C-alpha cells in the first residue's frame, strides 16, 4: 500500500481520441471497464451499474476535472484512503505523499 506499490501505471493508447502526454488522475481498477466502453461506444450491460467511472472525459481533455477526488485501497487487513496529496491508513498513520513519497514522516505523530 506504499506509494511504490500502489503507484501503478495505467496506459491508454488511442491517438485519434487521446492527445499524447502524461496525466496523473486518481484511478481505480473498476474504472477500466466503463472507460473502455466509453471509448469504444459499447454500452455497459443493461441493468449493470459498474462501480467505476469512465476516465475518458479526462483523458480526452486534461483540463477537465479528474473523475475521483479520493480512492480506497486494501491489502489483507490494512486499508488506505487517499486523495492526490494525503494518505490515511486504517491504523492511523497519515502522510503527505507529495512532500513525503517514501512515507517517512507520519503526520499523525506530530503535534
């Protein structure tokens, strides 16, 4: 659940639809299905409401708002909720992952 373990690249290649470059929105594995459906024009299954959200609007226009303001990760019995800057573990550890990507300074311990 560290930045090194959870910061996994998600690549989309559709040069006719996505301008080249790199963007850093928060994404979840559940976002892949609705994103692919959006790009291909294939509707999601009738009656099925996916947990994910399409990243297509953001990928087509990097100035658009990212689809997620936070994400939740879980491994074994540890959970992490984070936004683009902060990460809070279920055991109370709290980090500024922009200033401290190695998670060496637990902000919860500071007074």
